[in-house]
C-alpha cells in the first residue's frame, strides 16, 4: 500500500516538476 502511494506521489511531483521547469 505504501509503495503505491509513494509511486503516485512521485508521478505527481515528477509531472509538476517538469511543468515548473519548463
């Protein structure tokens, strides 16, 4: 369960980070 939550959070942060960097 923790792994899934971490994966979702990581994906969200990654997407936000890429958008912010651009």
